[in-house]
C-alpha cells in the first residue's frame, strides 16, 4: 500500500513539475514576443524621429536619443541625461546654421530667420507719426542702440548700431513708401541684415497704431548667440517705446516743426517728390518779391517827397529876389518910426 501510494505521489509530482515548466516556458515566450514588439516599435519611432530631426528640431532629436537609450537597456535617468545633452547640441547647431540632417545636408548652410512682430500706439494723428518716423537722421538722438544714420538719398541709407559690445553697419534700401500708409525696406550687411515693413493705422483722429514686422537674418557669433535669447525682438520692442516717448514728449508740442519726407517710392525708385518743398520755395519767392516791391515803392515815395521839397526850395529861391525890395522898405519904415520920437525930443 505504501509503495503504491509512493508511486502515485511521485507520478503526481512529475506531472506538476512538467506543468510548471510548461507555464514558465510559455510565459518566457510571451515576454520575448512582447519585448520584440516593443523593440520594433521603439526602433520605428526612433528611426522616424531621427529622420525628422532636421525639420522637427532639438526636441525631437532629444526624444529619439532617450528612446534609443531605453531600447539599449539603459536606466531611465541615464536616458533622460543623454536626451538633454542631445537636445542642447542640436539647438546650438541650429543656432549656428549647422543643425538638421534633412534634404541630404542642404539645410546645414541655410540661415535661420527670426520673425519679429510688434505694434504700439501713439497719441498723435497719422500724419504727425509718419512725419516723425521719416526723420531717420534723428533716430540716434532718442534710440538707445542706433548710433548713426547716413542718408545717401531718399531711398538709400547707411546704418550703424551697437550689438552687445560690438558695432555693426549695414545698408538699407526703401522698396516702397506711401505717405501715411507704409514703408517697406530691405537691407544687407556683413554681420546680418533686417528686412521689414512698418504701417500706420488711424485708430482715432488723435491716435495712431504703428505695426512693425521684421525679418532678422543673423550672421556671426555675437548675432547668433543673441538670437538664441530672442534679444532682437526685445530690442525692437524697446526702440519702439523710445519712439513713442520722443513723439509724446517732444513732437506733440511742436508738430509743425517736424517736416519729414512725404514723397512716394515704388520698386526702389522715387516716383513722386515731396510737393511741399516746391510749395514752400514758391511761397518764399513770393514773399521776397513782395518785400522787394514794397521796398521799391517806399524808395519811390521817398524820392517823390524829396523832389517836392527840392521844387519848393527852388520856388522859394526864385521868389526871394522879388521880395527883397519889399522887405527892405518895411525895415526902413520901422526904423523911421523908431527915430521920429527921438528927433522930437531933441527939438524940444
């Protein structure tokens, strides 16, 4: 009995062991299959993010690096650190024109363009704001970083400004200018350039909104480093505030003293000059002619008065010989009257 029971027990243990081993094998196969699927999906995601890294930027590159590290069995902490370093490197590469791997490397030399859009309101009519804006040579007097502006013609100017501790120069050309409406320009420089448009919009008769849209093309270490921190956008915003301060503290007191330039430019060429210059010159010429005419009339009047005086003197001179005997007779009569009493006294 005991031996039979023992045999049955061993048989039961053998079956149980086989069942457990089978379950373990099945679980292992399922885990392998699941890991295989996960690895395949991670591989596809990593490959897609890597290929899109040139277009997607540093964030996608960092995510791809992190997933790749997890796939290789690295710890989550190590994967996160690696992803952060990769993202930082890609950001620096893009900032200096070397980031991106799409288009067979063609985008490596593509310059980064920064779009800057700012608007501000100023409490004067559109014509006053426009006139002050077109006084380009006055910009260095109230803008902080603009050092000098040399205006070669109505449409061409040379600018000099401070960028951090350096000084940069560039040339700008006005492509289109319509009084009280808009000014569009392009520029070129060794260390970057700024193309842009400024428009003027009437909100009320005494309130004007100014909209500025800039395309900043940074070149050089200083410019691209500043561009990482959006320095050009902040600088544009501050310079606009300086312009408003100038208008509201100075121009508004003497708006007629700000002439500006109200000609028109199309396709980089002046198509209409400022008519006010001709009108002012004509007015000045008319005033000069009027003053000259008045001076001539005064001189003629003085000459006529002198001639009349001379004629009167001549007439008096002509009459004097005839009057002399009469005057002599009167004088003799007076003397005789005075002498008569004296003679009578002597006789008596």
